[in-house]
């Protein structure tokens, strides 16, 4: 039978407050430890075998790392992680990155969370000189022109790196369903592949993701039942919330991170905090698959294009017919997942005059495709509309048959 703590039994509020105050006054003085990959992999496997709940993952993280662990709180629905930490009855720490450009509603939530849970958030700030240099050189909104990575690097990644260098572990609110392009393989716990902890070097920082298998609906049901304070922006259609200039509400049916950096490619929506979601080992395996993976999109309704074919299509002054082309790599899991939907769309829309085509854009064709076809990731979908020149790139991650039909008709008119 599981212990009461493993089941998330509550201590009294006064006991929890006393424990947290004691933790704040006297930080643990033990030397920082370095976890082994075997230990962390073993913990992850055990949690997966037990189908551990978010509460159980959170409890295990706090039990293992104690005061050396802190929860990263962005001011969005990841407040659920704080709620789970409170339910364990253990002392816990929370930190937030104040980039200087957060929404007013996010700052208001910080205050509400501190009062609701009787905690003090540890705020991290960017270096003022680095921010000043960036803004003076490139202006206040350079990220709209040259991408968000540089600004995020100064305002978020660097202060995060400094904070994590004081810890042995950290906790995030990442979920697999947040972004199919970058978060579909987030584990319950892992050796952090990007950042280092207090002991320094590889293996010195462990990363926990208690919500990894939870859906958005499950998280929100939990928050409502618990009466947890949430960001007022959620009521206005904001789902994934970051800095004010880089966050907007999403439309019904959109993936939640489509409201972040919407002017950039859909697969690149990470600020650098979680850039290690695809590990070096996975990247190496991906490279090995390029030469061996069997081809996909093998359907009678889908034409196989050569480089000359798609170059000629791109250069046509006026397209004689509407063509939807997918730029793909057979080994890409996101390409593999859309095969059925793309083939269904070809069967449905082919009789309406839409041609479907594929162009394998990896290996020797990758650089050319990036330079000539606006390709930044696999898969990339390009629509060549009848009666027009050039192409229109699908900017969404929604590639099901209905979404593809909506995309085509939004450009060509009713089929």
C-alpha cells in the first residue's frame, strides 16, 4: 500500500507554512550532488511503470532533492505544479523569470499566488547592461524581424542558467500535448540536456515534468476544483502565456503554443528554456534513419516531384491548377503522422481539382529547399494556387484533412 504522503495526504496549513518559513530561513548546507544517468533513468522508468500521477511525481522530486529543487513558474497554467507541490505537504521553492516585458495580468498573478500559497517567489532578472545593449542596437521589437531567440537569450535563458546553477533539480509545467513539434516526448524526469546544476558539468541537474502526461483539460479541471488562482488572460483566449509582445490569444482548434511567436515557423516555438527536448542521442538516431527509412506518402493520388519539377512549379508565372505539396523526410515522425490525413485529403479534394504532390527535402535537397522553398522544418506544406504565381506556406501545425481543406479554400475560394 502506498504511504499517505505518496497519495498526497495534506498537512495542516499552519504546519506547511511553518515548514516553508524554516526552509526559507535556513537553506540546506549539504554539498550539491551529481545524479547519475542510470539513477534518473531508473526513477523515470519506475514512475512510468507505476503510471505515477502528477502529485506522485512532484512528491518524489521533493523527497529526492528537497531544498536543492525549485519550481519554475511562468505565470500561466503551470500554477498547477505549485498546487501539487502544496498538496505534498513538503517545503518547496518557486522561482520566476521577470523579463521586464510580462503582461500586467502575469504580475498580478504572481502576487495572488504568493498570498494564496503563503510563499515568496524567488524572482530572477536579466542583466541590465545586456538588455540595454540589445535594445540600443536593435530597438525594442527586433524579434519581429530576426527571430525571438536573441531576445529570449538575454531576458530569459541567461538568468535561468544562473538560477539553475544554484540548484540540483528543477520542475517545469511542460506537457506533451502543448506542442506536437517540440514537446511530444517530454519525460517525467531526466538529466537536463542543456543546463548545469550546482555541482557543475553533465548530470549535475535533474529536470522534472510532473504534468507531462496530463492534458490541458485535465489540468484545468484540477485548477477549477482546487480553486487555484489563474492568469486573467486565460479568460480572453490566451493559453500559452509569455512576454506581452510575443503572446496573443489563439483561435478555437489551434495548438496552444500557436499564440507564441506567431510570425515564426510552427516547429520552432521554444525560447531556449526547453531546447533540449530533442536530445543529442535522438538527433544522431534521426541522422542514421535518413539513409534507411522507407519512403512515405506512397499513394496513387500523390505525385512524386523531383527538384526540377518543384522548381518549375515555383517559377510558373501563372499556375494552371491548384497543387498542395508536402516537403518531407521519411524518417520524420511528424511527417509519418500526417500521412493518413494527407492521403485522405488527396482522395477527398482530388475530384474537386486539387492536385497533391510530395517532395523529399532532406539529404542533398535540404539546403536547396531551405533557400528556395522557405523550408525551416519537416513537414512543410506549400500551396500553389491556380491562376496565381508563387506559393502560400501553411503556418499552422494542424494538418488533418479538414484543416487542409480550410487552408486551401481560404486561398483559392470554395472548391
